C-alpha cells in the first residue's frame, strides 16, 4: 500500500495504490473507504495521524502553492491559452 499526496490550486489530492488497484481522489473519506483499514489498528492510527498533520500544514498555507505560475497569453480568436 502506498499513498502519494500533493497540493495544487484546487486543494489537496491523493493517489493511493492498494490490492493491485489505484485511485485518484481529493476526498479523505474516499481514501479511507478504498483502504478499508480496521479501526483501532496501528496502521489506521498512523494514517489518521498523517491526515491530521496534513490538515495542519494546509491550514498554515497562505494562498496558492509555491510553484511558479504558468506564463502565457490568451488569444480570444483561438479561444485557448497560447504558451
């Protein structure tokens, strides 16, 4: 089992791999359902502690992620962004 997470303009995201399947989600509830870890086990307690620490990190954020913004211009005749 592995979980990767990140933060973008839409918020926190998770990619989880377990039991030969994977999901992409932004919901902690969906993550818990997919993992199906029993309550009051060491692994479930570790997951919950990690999720609490992520909430604390996200609460300390001020604005957008630290990545550089995409530079570009919008062409109204083509109706797309030209980078």
